[in-house]
C-alpha cells in the first residue's frame, strides 16, 4: 500500500483496517503495511471508495 498511501489518509486507512480486522497485524509489524495481503489491501481500498461514494451522495 505504500505506493498509493497518499490517496487515503493514514487515519482513514487505520480505521478501515481496524474495522476489517487487519490492523492488529500492522501493529505487530511495528506499523509496517508490508505484510498485509493484497486481498486485504484491496478490501481497504474498496471500503474507502464506498465511504467516499456515500459522502458524495450525501452532499
């Protein structure tokens, strides 16, 4: 996720990772997202897009 990490704020990424149960792995790895699977990263991005779409719809 480091390549596009600027597209999603760190706070939002952490919040979604906690919701999806991925953040514990990140914490265990000292804050590194390197060992998070591609599938989990994809799920985080999908959730962020869903949140963004809801935000646009509510405006």
